C-alpha cells in the first residue's frame, strides 16, 4: 500500500486509563483528580454541564494538553503524549466539537493530511480513495473521496472526520459532542456506525448533552461536575432523572408553556424568494405571519431553506422577490444594522464563527451590536463602567461560566460561548427574534434556562421564529409549527393539532391533508 | 507577528496592581532575544573581517552614546512612529498597508506647496493647516486603495504598492517642473528640489544645533490619541472587530468594507503626517529621497511594538537609533549597509519570537497563583 496506514499492523488497545488527572487554566481548575478509563468494545459516555471539563479531559488523552498532574496508562504501561501525533501513534483518535478539516481540499486529501506517503513526495490519491471507500463500506460511512470539503453538509464532514481517525488506525476514538450538529436521521446513521465499531473491538468515548442518546449508545457513564468526577455507573442502571441529578445536583422542571393570547402580526413574510449559495432557488414563495406573543417553530429536514430564510430575515441575504414587514414597516431592503435597530434579533446557527469574536473579551463580545447605543457611550467614547455593570449582570443572569469579563472568549467552554451569545441577543428585548438551533451544544440546565427565557420573551410580546432540528424542542415551545420543504411552507399546524408522525410526513414533503389522511 | 491581545483589556488594565516579576520578565526576555540576534550578527561580521565589538560599539554608541546621537535617533523615530501609528490602525483591521512610502510623499508634496501659497499667515496657523492638509493628502493616498478594496475587492497589498510608484513618479515630475526651486533655476543648477519654505512654516527646534523638532511631540501626542481611538471609541472597537472576525462583525451589523477602507485612509493620513514633519521639521523643502524608507521601516517598528500605539513609541526610538547607528557603522567600519539591514531583521525576529515566550511565562504564573490560592483555601 503506498500510503502508511498502520491500521492493520497496530495492536488493539485493550484498556486505557487516566489516573488522578489535574489540569489548570488561568483562573480555572478544569480537571481535579479525575479517574477515567475505557476498554475495548465499550462506549463510555462523559456527561456534565457546560464547562465541567469534558473536552479538557479528552484533549489531554489526545495529546493536545499536558496534564499538570496524574498519568495516562495504556494496557498497563504509563505513557506521556507530547502532541496529538504521539496519541495517534498509540492508536487514539478524536473527533472534535468543532471540525478540523481544510475546506478547500478534497476528502481524500484531508484524510491523508499530515501522513507521509510511501512514495514521498508523490501522493497516490487513487489508492487512498480506494482505502477510503473500503472503510466507508465496512462502517456504513457514506462519503465521496473526490468531493471538496466545503461542498459537504455537517453530517458528511463528520463522517470524513471519523474515516480520518479510522484511516490512521485509531482503535480508541473520542467523539466530542458528535451529535450536536446532526439531524435526527444522521444521528441514527452515526449510532449504527458506532455500534458496528464497538462490535469490531473499538473503544469509544462519547460526549453529549442529550441524555436519551447517552442512554441509548453507552455502556458506562461518567459524570463530571466542576472538574470533578461525581461517579461512574453502568448506563443500564441509570434513569434519565438519576443522570440529571448527578449532573446538576437537582431535578429538572418540566416546561409546559401556557398558550397566551397573541397580539397583532409583528413579522409578516410575503411571497419570499431567494437564491442559495450554489445558484439555485432556495426559497420559493414563503408566506408566514408571526404574531407578537407567539413562537412559531420551523420544522424541516435541514437544507430545505431554513438557513436562507433566517439570512433573508436578518438582512444578510438578498431577497429576489417578496416582502418582509416588521411591525407594519417594510424592511425588505434595509441592511442588517437598521433591522437590528428596529428591534430584530438573530441568533445565528454557526455561532462560533458568526456570533462571537474569539480574541475579544467576554465583555467586548456582549456589545457587538449595542456598543454604539447611547446607553453605553458618551459621544464616540465607550462608557466602560456602564458596560461593565451591564455585562456582569448578563453573565450572572445567564450563568455564563467565565473567570472574568476580560477573559478572551476563546478560553470559554463551547456551551458557555453559546450562552453568552444568547444572553446578548435576549438582553436586547427584541420585537422579533429569529433563533436558529438555540440550544445546540448547550447542557440540559442551560437548555431549560434558554427555553424559559424564550417563553418569557414570548410572554413579553416578542414574535419568535424558532428554527430547530430538534422536533421535541419545537413541539415543547411552539404555539404553531410551520413545516418547510424545498423552499415552501407546506403546512402550518397548531401545537396540539398534529402528531409527531404527521409532522414527520410533512417534513418529507407530503401535504397536510395527505399527512392527516395517512396517519389516520 | 505578535498576537492581538497585547492591548490592555478594560478593567484589568485599570485596577490590577503592578506585578513586578512580570514586568522584569517582560523586559528581560526581549533583551535576551536581542542579545542572541546580535551574537549571530557578530558571527557574520567576523566573516567579513570586521571586529564585531567595534562595529556594535559604533552601532549603539552612534545613537545612544551621546546627546546629539540621541537627538538624531529621535529625529528618525518621529516619522517611524507616525507611520507606525497608521500601521497599528490598518493591521488591527487586518488590512495590510504597504503604501507608507507613497503616502509619505503625498503628505510631503502638500507640505512643500501649501505654505508657499499662504506665506503671510502667522506660523501657528500655517503649521497647523499644513499638518491637516498633509494628513488629508496622505489619507487620499490611502483612501484610493481602500475604496478599490471595498468596492472591487482589489487586494490592498498590490494597490498600495502601485500607489507608491505613482507617488514617486508624481514627485519626480513636480520637483522638476511646477515645484522646482526658482533659486536653482536662476543659478542654472536645476536641482531636483522644491523652494525653501518661509521660516514661519518651520516646526520649532527642540534642541539647538540638532534637527530634533516639535514633530516628535506631535507624534507622541498622536500615539496616545490613537490608543484612545482604538480602545475607547466605538469606531476603534469596530475596526478591531472587523480585523479579528469579519463574519461575526457582518452578522453584528458592522459595515466591514467601510471600516477596512477607513482604516487604510487613516493609515495613509498618519504616513502623510510623517511626510509633513520631514519637510517642515527637518529639510524645510521637498527633495528626492524624502521618504528615507520610513514607509517600510515604520511597519517593522509597529509590529515590534506589538501593533500597540504606545508600544510603537519605544519601538520607533529603538529603530531610529539603529538607523543612526547603522549610518555611522557603515562609515566607521565599512560594513555594507545590507548586512546592517540583515542584523536589524534578526533583532526583529528574535525579539518578536521571545515575546511569545514571555506570554507563556505569564500564563504559567497565573496558574501558579491559582495553585497557591487552592492550597491556602
Ligand atoms: N485553553 C483554555 N484556556 C483557558 N481556559 C480554558 C481553556 N480551555 C478550557 N478552559 C476552561 O476550562 C473549563 C472546562 O472547559 P471544557 O471545554 O473542558 O468544558 P466542557 O465540559 O467541554 O464544556 P462544554 O459542554 O461547554 O463543551 C472551562 O471553565 C473553560 O473556560
Ligand atoms: Mg466541550
């Protein structure tokens, strides 16, 4: 074989242990004497709230950080990893919370990135592609080796990441929140792959905030809280409530929103058309009214125009035909800035890229839109004392875990960055709120909190468009549910009017009447 | 390149007490880097059969060994700082301004022309209007590539370099034509230089017998102004946001191309001021070679100062001093000037590299503090 794979030659890892791991960051004790182990043929889930130290623990196992104290033991032998290269050589792979692929390269090129070819400096991409196809067949990971990464959906990109790890011969694979970005169907496919991998003798570490997933896929569960292990248990012995209690130290409330009388139409969308990035028409005449005091959930299989609709509404994408009104004011051709000033808030889906500036401090990020509002300025000068007071209040209210207001956002845990952006958008008390996947990657405590805030915002008279791939979330929160299919709203139902099956059918493009008929 | 977090952040900068160990390390590590660079330079000098100790004695002594040397260093530091301030603004917006040379010329041309039109004005008025007009001339030279970038996505590295050539040729044309010194014409020498400016347009000299002039004070004041501008105003905040993450800035409603163009325009203005100060403060007329390469060296000084306007002050003085020393070294020990440039490059490389070390050290130190507080509590 022309490219070094080591996959077959390497021995299988039987037992990987982390003992008494301590890891500190400036102002934070991220892991405190953590014991963790995983064996061949099992899925060990790692649970905990945002900032509990899950990613940090796993980054040490993958050689990205060095533990301050404690040791890593593989099959009885202590090891020290100086870099991921060492971990990979030892048979460990990691799929990160945020993908690490090069968009301008093909799948095959990404897979062999950093490996040496046998015929150095010549790449033998044909054989590589061959091998990728083999892996893809045997693990049910559908990918096209010749496709460019930028053309792929998130789900496909993740499959590439998994193949990349398998190609390098990983027998222990760490999956950091792999399902956060997937559609329900993609999650089902991923789980089939994972189960297959376990049967083959792989060891898996699985991180997720979704408890039902953890219960479904894992053999053992370890719960972290504030950097400490609360306990490690067999998954079978645990109920959902047990897990919640271990994670947050209390039980969750059940959210059952009371419908309220909704007010006049605040957001009016008429016959909206737009083109997608690849030049095809992605919205084909959307009509939708959202009243003040109402949450409309937008359900649909991803890629049916949800993103484009959100971008048109926020002013980031040009509308080719149609009309958007906010409180009877035509905003169709207003730039984003003026829409924001008119009371529109937008929580973007790709929040890490579009919602925050990683090098800016927590405080600076809280004022991305409002830094020029008279409340926080004197002339062209920023009024720091006022900003600080307001920022500390937001951090407290939204329980964003950060050492200080001056900490650069890149040092926060994934979920805490999400909370920060949420805090910023909701604190503005918008008239209309577009929330795209608002609880993606957020722990259950914070999810509960965000749901409550969305409902409070609704009760305060905001018109909310909730775009989510989580049908449960949509059904819990929405007063009405609109189903989008190929750029059209093919049906709008009241919360209690439709069953999950009917919504599912409509998401597949079956009209409302037929859907009702089908499931009847 | 130094990272962007060199700037003080709101509260921490104002309330935390000074940690002397950190201060010492922050000075010691760059100095060590500098020593290593000079050692490598010494080896190169030995190969050229030059005694490195003699050479370095001249290099350092030239600028920092006497009061007049220091004054000369400050004279050179002034345009470096002005250009560097503009570079801080542009680079913070992730806009690469290579057009300093052309922008200096634009400012200098204005400074050679404007005072001649209003000879009778009182000095303070003449000087201040010339400074403003020179700033405007430079900013036009920055605005054009800025506009091209904003509207047509023309790469600013390319366009600013081209603007340099245009400015250089324009100057050639003007100082041989409309702006040529009538005295030279009368004497039949036709020297390529402009008419000597009336004395009321000269920037006051700070130290007698030297060229050090009030431009240096203007530059330092402006450094503070730029610092306040970048970290205390809404416009500066947006410029930094655009530079760090244009996507998130766009989503926040910030007009990204506008702020990129604005930062280039301002950078041009500051370089234009450097041209004005050279004309009004040093030469009192426009002549060939007026830019002195400050448009490029200013970039290095700004980077060396961590792209921080206040950091650019000592960095400019250091480089001003090195330029003076290099001049003298070239004359005293016959070292080719390209070697001196190479040594200066080494210094930049090592000091910037070492600053990364001192940051790591600072991070470790904070962690130790956490450990201690854990042990105590
Ligand atoms: N590189 C870093 N520098 C400083 N602090 C960090 C760094 N990485 C993580 N932290 C801090 O360590 C703590 C644990 O973060 P970690 O990313 O491990 O959390 P997590 O459990 O993965 O959370 P999430 O579910 O939100 O992803 C957080 O308080 C975070 O702010
Ligand atoms: Mg994480």
